[in-house]
C-alpha cells in the first residue's frame, strides 16, 4: 500500500518535515517514491507547501494519507478538492429494524357470541332426554 506521510529532516530540536509518497512498509525516514511538499511546524504560523497537482494525482491513484498529512491537506484545501472530485462515497446500507406489528383493533360491536350460547343449551337438553 502506498502512503502519503511525513519524513523528518532538520537538526535536533529543530524539526522540519517533507511530505513524501512512500511504501507503507518502508521506515519513517527510509525510501520514498516522491517528495510532494514540505512542512515546518516551528514558524508562526506553520509553513505548509504542498504541490497541489502531485498530491491530487497520488490521492486519485489510491495513496492513503496519514492522519497528520490528512490534516495538512485539509488546511491547504487540497483535501476538499479531492473529495469534491471524488464525488459522494458509497452509501451505507440502512439497518433493518423490525418494527412490532400494529396492535389489533378490538372487534366492532355486533353479534355477540353470548347470544349464540343459549341456542346451544336446548340442544344439550335434547340429548339428556333420550
């Protein structure tokens, strides 16, 4: 996997960083593919110079920025341009929540079963008379 990350340069206690494109397996200050910018955190405000075209090219190719580089890209406006070109991301599937069935409505008033019960009583008496 290719990553866009910071590579430390400068003297002790005076860090400066290069924004580089490197293989994820290489060490922090090891081999890199291309330098796309610089970052100096000691100046006030921090000096950030990143080549817009190179950064967008690598992002479109699938290079993943580190968290720090992502924040630098957001501060320079490159990240918003990349997201705008990329379009909306894949939609997340909606969670299907089972909704309980609606409560059953009570029966409307009408013929009650109690009215039928007395009709059965005489039939029972007919059996006992035999």
